[in-house]
């Protein structure tokens, strides 16, 4: 009786993975209807067309452990690369958003023509004239010129403008390469009357030494516009300080002119009060003469005295207001309280 062995069927499983930049391939060959162990074929392919084949026989447990560890290591590398690719663009996007949008001046609705606007042939507006063209009084012009030169508020405004201009220069200089050089020289000489006497002319009495400092070349590449934004902010601060200076000048001229005209008005009020007092005193003298002649009455005398006392009361009040106004003008001029020279007509 002839007995034929059943045909052995082969089953192959292939697994590939990357390890250290090299493609590794394992082929597991199984034969059915046989009692032999599976045959494991190891293929190692480098980054090239060469393919070498080595046949090894290993247990399936060992192959499974190596395959699992290599697979986990590949997942870790892939996850780290993915996080790097995602985190870098996100960081760049967030850094760019921190600078903020560009400044846009708000739109203002301006009428095409102001109310009661004058034609070009009309007399120019007083707002278009210089202050010395408006105020023709020479003494007032002198007071305004002194105030513009000595007023402390205006000095502070000018100093703030200079400070803003210097800040702009410093901020703008950060956009350029920076380097610095410094040095110093020190000389020391010991006293002859000290604890240890040193003879005169001895070279040990003097000690000279110097220092030199060198700052390395540095430059910041303004990729995201941080330095440009800082320069724009410094320029805006400079413009704001300059407009504040102009506002202080306008207010100062207005205050000096207003106080001067108030002073002239008080001078006229004082003159009227003194004239009124003189007139009422003369009227009181006539009433008393009538009383002595038997024509007037004592009631008329008392009424005349009341008018005289009322007129006399207004004179010191006017003099006090004049002195206060003169002190105000002196303060605006940056001087101590002092009488103001003016034309008393």
C-alpha cells in the first residue's frame, strides 16, 4: 500500500518598521501539516537598492517582544515630531498676535463750511492773526514776552518736549547695531603724614592704574516689529508733548492778556470810586454848612455821612483787587509779586 505525505502548505507573514533610519523587515514562514518550528527570515535593507537576506530561527515570543518595543519607539518618535511641527507654527502665530493691530486714525465728520464763514474778500478772522497783531498795547506785549520766556509751566512743557525727543532717539537707536567702549584712569598718592611715613619723591607713594571696558557688538533683528512699535509710540508721545506745549502757550497768552485788561478795568473803577468819594465829601460839607445856617437838618447830615462812608469803603476793595491782579500777572511771568507797569489813562 502506497502512502503519500500530504502536501505541506506554506504561510508567510511579513512585518516592516523603521529603526534608526533603516527599514527592517521580518518574514515569518509557517508550514502546515508539519511539526517543525516556524522559520523566521530577517531582511535588513539600508537606504539603497542593496538588499541582504539572512535566515534565522527564533522563537515567536522573542520576535513579538522586539516587534512591540520597536513599534512603541517609532510611535514616540512620530509623536515628538508631530508636536514639534504643530508647536512651532503656533508659537510664531501667538508671537505675531502680541504686537497688536496697526493704528488707524478715527474718522471725524467735518462740515464743508463753518457757520457764518467769511468769503475770501472779507476781513480776516481774529483767529488767523498773531497775538502781537491782536494786542497793540506795547506794555501788554512786553508782559507777554516776559511770560513766554520765564513762565514755569511753559518751561516744564518745553522740558517734556525735550524729554520725549530724547526718548525717541534712544528708542529708535535700538533698531541699529550697538556697541560701546569705555575707560578710566585712576591715580592715588599716599600721604606723608600717615601711619607709615613714606619719603618724599619715593615712587611707592603714587599708584596709577586704568580700566578699559568694551561692549561687544549686538544687534536685534526686528522680525515681529517690537522695536518699530516702540518707535511709533515714542513718536506719538513727542507729538502729544509738542501739542501740549502749544496749548500752554495759548493759555498763557490768554491769561496774561485777560489779567492785564482786568487790571485796567480795576484802575478805572478805583478812579471812579475816588471821584465819587470826593464828590460826596464835598456834598457833605455843603449840608453841614446849611445846618449851621439853619437851612439844613441833622437828618440830611446823617444821610450825607452814610453816602461818604459807602464810597470810602469801595476804595480799599478796589485797591485790594488791583494788588491781587498784579500778583497774578507777576506769577504768570515767573517773578515775585511786584507792581505792573501800565498806561493809566
